[in-house]
């Protein structure tokens, strides 16, 4: 099944449209499509078959259902909390909205600055197509630790953005291992006709629920990590939690001063530890001891580099 280059954008457009309206009939959705900047043929309505395919793809890709209310034949999002809590959807919807403004007013391009991604974005659409059709992909992949590319056949499970890079979680059909692949390390990618099935019960959000970032190291056990942080930096963590398990408290000192504390329950992989380390001396790890010792060791080594010892 051939995919339009703008197919993913159409899914996001439909989600955004129904979300903002609350509920719409199919004729109302079709009329909105006639005037959409994504419509390759302005004025052409959205066909019912296309609408059905879009709903199915949205459900499979984002686990969000657009359902029909029979009493008035309107369509609405079944779980709006799921949509609000989906950072990927929010990011893509906002990006799409900005793209729409830029198409109408190109002069704005010099006034909207985005973080650059080192590469690999050209593989997003074929990977989405492969996931939609449950098809394997062949890739030429070179990790940072290798000088040469190797040909691999992968089952794409999900995509994840982190640290200005896109990653694909995929199962290597040769080794059977589930690994993370940076899209910027792919030299070439093709969607094959080889089908696969996701393991029963696999949910990408649950798979990463105990991690921050993309290092899927299950040998690191779940821990409760507690830190204290200066008041100047506490709002950063308060407004943008590092992990859904984050809770906040405080420490009162004899001199009357107070520091905020934050606690998480997760697997403290290097991605998480680096998030803590970037706050420098403004953050202190309280527990567990091994996390505290790791951050202290990094800081001591850093100090040696700059002290010339």
C-alpha cells in the first residue's frame, strides 16, 4: 500500500481537528479537509474510505481512538486525557501548526528557531509506513563504535525522540535482540514485504515507563532516587518533570533556609544520571549511595581535568 509523503501529517491534522472541535460529523470533517493546506487538491472532499484508514492508523500508531457517537453520528476522541498526556502528539501537532503558518507567511522562517537534528529524519516516514503495515525494514547501520556499515533486517516496534535525535526500537531478526537504533546512524533503509507481529501485550509507553532516555538497560534495577536542589533551579524540575514518578518535598535547615527535594522511582541508567549531573553543584543526590557516588566520581574527574592535576 503506497503512502503519501504527507500521510503522517494528515493523521495529526485529523487528531488536531477533532480534538479542538470536541465532536464533528463526517461531512464537517470533509469540509475542513477541503480547505486544509495539506489537501493536495484544494476543494476535494475527504473520502469515507480514507477517513476510515486514517482512524485505523491513528489507533495503531498512537493508541488514540476516534469513535462514532451513534445518536448524532459525530466523531470524537474517546480518551482526551491520553491525547493531552502524549508528548509526541503534542510536539507534532505544534510543529504542524507552525508549518502551516510558515506556508502562509514564509517571512516568518527567520523568526522561528528550532533545534537542529543531526540527521535521519528522512527515514521517519518509511519507518512509520513499515509500522503501519507491520513490515520489516532492511537498514545499513553503523554505530558510533564501528567503522563500517552492516546490513540488518529489523522489526520496527516504535520511534522515540530524545536529545535532538530520533531512535527506533527494533528487533534484529538475526539475533532476536530488541535494540535502539539512532536514525542518524542509518545509511540506507528499505521497507520490505516481510511481515512481523508485535509481541502480544507490547505497549511502547510501558516498555519505557521505567527509563529516561533511550538506554534500555533492564540489568539496572528499579531504584528510588532522591535529590535536593537549590531554589533557583527547583522550578525547572517542577515545571518539566524528568519522569512521571516524580514527587516533590523539602528539607528545612537549622538556619531557617529550605531546599526542595525531588524523588523518582525508575531505573537509573546513564541517560538519567546525566540529567542530574547537568545541574552541577546546584543539585545533590541524597540516595541511593551508589548514585551519589557515581555523580561524585564524575564531578571529581571533571575537577581534575580543569585543575590540571
